[in-house]
C-alpha cells in the first residue's frame, strides 16, 4: 500500500503537459462558415443622454466603447486596438484610423441619420474568395511550436505570428501585423481555433490535417471597374495580348496588376491571380516614395525649414548623446538620398548583416531609432549612397516631431485626402507611429494617382498638393546607389533607370518595392505605369522592369 502510494505520488509530481506539438506539426485546413466574417461594421451611435457609442461588429457586437463625441476623437478600445479620427467641417463624415497590431487602417465613417457608419476589412480585402483557412504548425516539439494561419484567398493573406503559448491541450498566439488573436484546442485529429479581436471572437474554425497544395490562386484576368475615384479612361485603349498570354502561362510569374495612364487618362488596366481594383496592395519599399512626399509637404509648409537641416535638430534629448563629428552632419537631404553614411546597408555586396542599423536587425529591437543612431558611420554624409531603410525611418521621426496632430492624420489630410485616396493602410513602427521605411498598402489605381501627381509637377486634377520645386528636386539624380546591381541613380527616395527601346533611350523615375511593386514615371511619354507582383522569394522582384521594357514601351513608342 505504501509502495503504491509512493508510485502515485511520483506520477503526480511530474507536470501534465498534454499533447506533444511534434504530433501536430504539418499543414492543416479548415473552412470559415462566413466569408464576410472579417468585413466589420464600424458605427458611432449617439445616445439620448448626449454620449456616444463606438461599436465594431459583424453578425455580433465585438467592441462597445462609450465616449463623448467631439471634433477630434482619440479612443483606446482594447490592448493594441485604438481609433483616432476627425469630424469634417460639414459634420457629414469622420476620417480616421483603426490602429490594430502594426497597422493603421484608414476608415471613413459617413453620417446616416444621427449616426456615423463605415466598414473595416481587417484582412485588407472586401471578402474572402475562398472560405478555406490554412494553418501551418512548424518546429513542434513537446510544448514548443510556431503557428501561421494563411487565409485561403487567391491573394494569400498571410500572418506575422508570435507569442506562441501552450497550456496542456490549449494553444494561443497572436498576429502582430493585424492584431488578431488566436486560441486553439488540440484534439486527437483536429484543432479547434477561435480568431479574436481583443477578447471577442470573430469566427471559429475546425482544422484537419491536409496534404493539399496551398497555391490555390488562379490566373483569370479581371478588368478594372468604373470607380468614381477621379480617373478617366482614354478612348484609345492599349492592347497587350502578348503580355497577358505570358502572364497566363506563368512566363511572367505572379504578376498581379498592370495599370497604365497616358496624358492623365487610363489606357490599360487589368488584374490577375484574383486581385481586383479595390484590394489595397502591400507596396513594401515603394511607399518610401510616399514618405518622401510627406517630407515635401512639411517643407512646403515651412515645418521643416530646409533639407540642409541636421537630423539632430528633430530628435528628442534622449538621443542627443549619439551625436558625434560625423553624425552631426547627417542632413534631411542625406537621408532622402540614402547617403547619410550610417552603416545601414540593407542588401547587395556591401551589406553588413552585423550592423544594428540594417533592416533585419533594427526591426528586431524595441527601439528602432536608438538602434539606428547607435550604429557606426561608414562614410561622410552625402558622399556615397547605399540603400537602407534606416534612412527614411529617421525622416519619419523628424516629420513626427514637427506636426501637431498625430502623424497618420497629418498624412491623410495633407496628401491622401486631397488625392481622393481613402482605401489604404499605413504600417507603424514599434513606437506606434507611421513607419517611413515601407509597408503602406494602396490600391494600384491609387498608386497610379501618386505617380501622376509627380508627373504633373505636384498637381492632381489641377489642385496643387506639392510644390513644383519639391517635385523637381525629388526627381534629380544625386548619387548612384553603390549596393545595387545596376548602380541606379537616386533622387529623394526615387530610383532612376534608363531603358533602351529600338536604339532610343527613355528615362524612368521609379518607386520600387520588394516582390515587384513598381510605380514608373516616364516624363518623355507623359506616362505613368503601375505593376504589382508577388515575387518575394524567387529572385524575380525586378520582373516589372522586364514587363515595361519588353511588352509595354515598344508598343507605347509606336503610338
């Protein structure tokens, strides 16, 4: 009896960890009951007592926050979820942002009766084309694992997950990009997963193991619809059958949209692989050129006096001790031209992966600005140009220090709203402010608008948004990027490239992002073109240049 008791006591003394995550490692597939579950309604409802309710809902109410409605709204809704907005002068709509995870989602709430109502698509799409949800369980061993949900849409909405926890048969993790929270229950042959916003469940999914290929995208061509966004269509449309055929047979792999404007009117617009005109696209580093425009706004408005000002004039006291004889010469212009001299080289033969200012390193720290400023200098400012995202990040810090309102609202009021752009998303940094190094989401049509703004020397539909002087200075070729294959010339966060078509040279100024996100501005032809792609890890990120060179420019030059 005593012996049995000792055995029982010994067994009980060991913790019961439940299932071994090694048994769950692999691919899982589930089905979402409602493909519109992530298309959420945002409403501000006035109450009889004079207060208002801020409500987020789908079929069920998810968030309910009581507040007093004034012209400028700042609401904390839950952990890592907030709303900021401004009521317009006519009291007819509220423009603002839902901040969830690392993303600022632009929201427009229009007045309906005494209330304001709008939509928030948390997955950045109108609705899921496929109701399948995939779950990759990786590196499972006992209590350790990683989990990555992939929403089974043609556009492959992935997640950036972290905080992997396990307690017996329960797992939990979060997507720090969208702010979504995941909680799962492990069964013998299933995983029951709830997807939550804050502590409220958006939807639940039951998963089973699968061997299915997750590459479910199709190559159908979708024509751009007539959208009242300020664009007009030319009567002389461009035909590109060879390009479309080669996209269809995957010779031009993972091309997602091609849209071209000439003389201010759209002459070609098509979408591929399930994309369409209303899906905001991750521009990656192509949005650096938008960051440059925001710097231009602050200079046009004399908030920053000159591009010759030193970066330390805009930095808080806590960072002043990082200044030395070389860093004290870092100017706004040197940051705009990737010539700050900071050891922040992000790619190419000269890349130093050990430098804390490279993108892969500073983004792993809690204080990106501190990590960048504490790194060493490799050149005197404005003598050598090396591409690195640390440079525009510091520009964002400078701009944030001179604007009175939250930076995202300043960006909306001074650039996006005047361009008629409302369906967009801004990525934040670890401080919760807009990140100037990349990651904005715009639709291809709105990317085209931005290019047209620069082709028009700062005007959109005859409305002045940026000064002509800023555009001209932005498009100058200052220095060549020494860490790029083509040693491209570089302006104010704009790339330079020259194409040779039938012996004729054509100069293009370009916004470029990883995976093949391009805005081409070709002044000689009065052309702006946008190509977006999904070539992130296959060394085809520069494929849009091939498409422009081989398929588009030869035909444009014949017209």
